[in-house]
RNA sequence: GGAGACGUCGCAUAGUCCGGCCGAGUGCACCACCCUGCUAAGGUGGAGUCCCCGCAAGGGGACCGAGGGUUCAAAUCCCUCCGUCUCCGCCA
């Protein structure tokens, strides 16, 4: 949710942000009107309520004819109060949906435009070259018997898979490496629930534009999360947290579920786009003043991962029109995928500023004894199943084997090469 | 799954039977000051969250798990939901 005060004071700033996203500017005027109507309704109700409270006290003290007279006036007042209160509820509903329709304010410097308007911040590492034929991760995985799509489909349908043997170990090793990096930087590990209540799903913004993406269990009215970001953001909802000793950083490990509706025919081969995968996710609660610096830190830890794994990548500043509702800026780290001769997203890290925390009601108290302020939240990927695609393809050998990056070997019992047995 | 108890201001509790004098007492913790003097005790005062109006001083409203209802008036009465605990049953 956008800061309502900002909406009132500087609607033009928000309009400019909407323009850069390619969204409707008129949303701002609608929200402004709804906000004004809401405040008007509140004022009307409170005036009546105050009067009712005063007379109510007199009723308690009075008796006899005097009491009957007071009762008559206050009865009339009571119906007015009820009506006014109903109008407040309506106006509040309208205002919150109008305000909720506004996406987060984009940070200055974010490229305007749609998906193709991203800006490449840097390219790092050497793009691998291969003497012979380049195999894709599925071909490699099947030949080594570490990735089994066929049986995944047999058991669960399309976009499901089995990781087997060294493949399963590789994913766990990657997770542990990420965990090591996170621990070194003060993150607290969390293994969160992957089924959440509607209000948490709503609060993190995934029931808006992503609603078709989300699995819902009707019987229990619970949602399967597509990222642990949901539970990590909900973790401190409705709390006043202490940031005086620095940011609260969590690293969440969870299985993620995505319906991938609307992506039929896209990335159907292999495990680039699947319904279920593992993800290690960083999440920071921080003073808004320090959010942009934290954003850079999150990216740097992601890059540290990619570098240590010997992957070539680029970092892009995602264009405003391609940002999620909650994000004020988003950096993607994209790894080189040899079989596609293209960079593909391996991580994504968003600065949600105070947008998410307003909705989830997460605050802190910057000054002792002072008032509360919303915190900033940021999230970023540290490892996912998709990384196996880049790892297998980049480190494939002419004989069909795959070299295991040195940093992963300790987590795989010292295994340095995955070869067909 | 069956039976019962409970959910109050950071924590612990009073208040609910008999609706108004209860936005709410007490203890602990907290903050400021005083006293004393020394890793303690005592005294005084202050403290919650959210919203509305206001340049401000200030004024007003809401919040006793959540949501409805009854009533002029609800922490208190009624209903629904959520959660916690105890006992019994069942089970990885």
C-alpha cells in the first residue's frame, strides 16, 4: 500500500511513477476522491458519536420524566449514528480498494517502459565455449540418470520431475552453500509453512496480478505459496519490531508451488519452468533509509554465489513496467544458459520499500519513545532448482560428465565429477 | 473425533453472574524525577495502538481474540468464527 499522506501531498509524484510503469494515471484521482470521501464520512460519524456518548452519560444519571425525555432524543440519535457508521464502512472499503489499486512508487533511476526496456548494469564471467555439440540440461541429466522428467509426468503431470542420485544431492548442496553464505552475513534461517491464510497471501500482494499463478485449497481456504517470501513477510505482520540493533534478516528454505497458468508452451523442456521447486530466499526488514543500500548488498551476495559456482551472468535493472506491484526496484541476476545462448533469470531481488509493510502492518520505532513508522522489506533469491540448469550446462564435459564446482564438493561427500555409472 | 475451560492495555491478573460510575483496577517490567547512597529499597509522576479535525496548542473517535446481533448504552447479554489449554479417543 502506498503512503496515503504522500498521495494527498504529492499526487503528481505518484502519477509520474504510474506513467513509468505504463499504468493508468487516473488511478490517482480515483484514490484521492475515495480518500476524501472516507475522511468526510469519518468526521460525520465521529461528531454524532461524540454527541451520543455525552447524552448517554446523562441518561445513566437521570431518572423519571427527565430520563424519558433524554431517551427519546438519544433514540433518534442512535439511528443516525448507525447510518453514519454504515457509511464509514462503505467509504473505508472503497478507499482501501482504490488505494490498494496503486502499485508501489518506483524509485528514481529505474528504467521506464516494459519488459524489454531493462538496463544491463554489468556482465560478469566468461561465457563458456564448447568444442563439440552443446547439450541442454535435460539431455545431460537424463544421460547421467540424475533428472527424470518422464516419471515426474507419470506421477504428477506436466512440469513435474524427479531429481535423482547426484541430481538430488546437487540441489541440496546448492542449498547448503546458499545457507552458508546467508549465515556468514547474519541471516536467521527459517523453514516456513508453505500453506498460508488468505489475508497473508493478500497482504503480500500475490492475489492481485498473480492470482492465477497460485494454487488454492478450497476445502481449507489455504494457499500454497510460490515463494517463502510470503511467509517471511507475514512472519512479523501486525508487529512493532526492534530495528535499533540493525536489520532483521531471515533466510527461508521452502518448496515453492506455481500453477504456471498462461505459460503454456513456454519453457516446456526440462526444469526451467516447473510447478514445484526448492528455493532459498533472503528477506530483510530494515529502516527505510537503509533500504537501497540493503538492495545492493542482497545482489552482491547473489553474485558471490554465481561467481563461486563459475557461472557467467549479467545483472539487470528491471524496467518499471515489468516490476511487481510491491516492488519499487528489482534487480535480476541472469545466468548464461549455453543451450539457449541466452541469459536466463536465476535470481530476482526486490526492494519493496514500505509498500508491503503497510499492508501487513509491520512497524518499528525509530526514536525511543517516538512514534511508529512502517519498515522497509526486501527479498532476494539465493538458490533455486533452476540453478541446476546453468550448472549442468556450463560445466558439461565432452564425455557427457559434469564437473562439480569446488564450493559444492564438500556438501556432496567430496564428489568432483558427476558421470554415468 | 468426543467433553470441558479460557482468550482484557509488554507480561501476569481484577472486572463479566446483576449492561451505564470501566478505555478499564492491581502487581511486575519500563521511562523521568526525587530521596537515599552504592551492584538494593523507598517516593512522585508518566506511559498503549490506530484513525479524524487542526499550522500548533489541543479536541474528538475507535480498539477488552475476530465478526455480527440485542440495547438509548456492551469488556459485561446473544450468535458465528478463530485461537489456546486440559481430559478421553485415534494415529504417523
